[in-house]
C-alpha cells in the first residue's frame, strides 16, 4: 500500500492529504506488529508461514517480540517488534 501511494506521479490535493494520513498508520502497524503479525518467517520452512499460540513477550534486552509455533512444521519462531523511540532528555 505504501508503494502504491508513492507511485502516484502527480497527486491531487486529496491524494496528498490521504497519503499524509494513511502512511503513518501503516508504518505504525508494521512497527508494532499489527499488520501481518500472524505471518512470521520460519527458518525451517524458509518462508513466511502462519503462527499458532502467538504471544507478545520481552527479550532479555527489553526488546518487544512475538513468539509462536509454525503451523506447517511445528518449530518455534519469533519476530522482534519495533522499539519505541527513546524519550528526549531534558537539558
């Protein structure tokens, strides 16, 4: 969807407004794993497969991640989610 928005050569004002509204929403969904969260890459299957028993956890480094089990082969798999931006320090 982002590529489709960027491929418009001469966007109208309405298309520019829609681009400004839709783009951040899509990026946020990708960052927090809401878009295609059920599809996680499986190393054993070598493709993106569906995931069962998926839960959100935190790694040892305090990074958010999704863990689950591959539907096709039954192996464990995980996906790191985006890190929230650090708060700005006050001088």
